[in-house]
C-alpha cells in the first residue's frame, strides 16, 4: 500500500508543477480560466451554453472540452462559433494539467479573455487535479440528491462556486434547496451559490454577472 501512495503523490506533484506553469501562462495573458465540474447528467454543458450566450457579446471566449469517449459536447459548443479544443480521455475519469497545456497550443491566448474547461463528468477524481485554473465551479442538479456535498466533500471544499441547476423541476422532485445549501456550506462556508434553470433562464443572469466581474479583474491584470 505504501508504494501505491508514493506513486500517487509523485503523479500529483508532477501535475501540480505543470498546473503552476499553466497558471503562469494564464497570468501573462490576463486570461481568466475556470474549471467546470459535475456528475454526469447535471446539465453542465447546458450551463456552459447559457454562459457562452451571456458572455460572448462582450468577451472573447474559448472552451476546452473533456470527455471519456466522444466529442458530442464539443459539437454542441461549436454552434456558438467560439474556439473549442476536444480532449478525449479514452476512459480516464478526469483531465490533467499536461492535457490542458497541450490543448493551449491550439488556442491564440492573446485573443481571449475567458477560457472554460469542461471537465469529465465525475465528482471524485477531478477534485484531486489542479489544472492551473483560477477556480473550480461545481454543478449539482435537483434531479440528484441534496446530500451530494456530504457524499463528495472534497469537490465542494476545493470549489469556489456551486451552481444548483434544474430548479424548474423542484415541484416534481424530492430535493431541498435549503438542505443542499446547508450541506454545501457545512463543507465550505465560503462557497458562492447560484440557483439556475437552463430551461427558463432563471439565475443565469446573476451567474453571468458574477463571472463578468472576475473576467474584468483578470483583464486588468489584478
């Protein structure tokens, strides 16, 4: 068991070194980068689509898409006419910093204000891997249990934002906004929380306005 732990630490240390290089690249380009995470089916790609709709008129945006087998999400994003780089992990449950660094070679970073990394749908493995992003955004949905933060505490501990999606379904599901907030803030008292519906658009404006402030701060070099 000791050897397994040692190897894992070495892998994470190497990943963190590359993540630090990525972070410096982003800093030099005044580029704001966030890592979008969730379990499968939470509506993560729909959140990304709504985010692009709100941000693109004012900001230059690109997306790095992570998926286990397909490029279906990248196809969805390509209709917005923004640069998209697809990473297929071929079964891997998370993105790593070296994959992001390679993806950056396909983007003109001087021409961007915002880079969104859509990670593989998983609430476990991606929480261990720094990609060089400014922050992690975790999406949960009302079709999942409101105990998700308690079941996957590290993901909520390392994230700065939690988006509770599909709130239009609240009348039809056994899900408590009060409980998910309480459970999440118990893990991370500093978590910024947004409640959204991609179907009705509720909450998207507030999320996009918060994100725009982050992009503006990054563009100013702060």
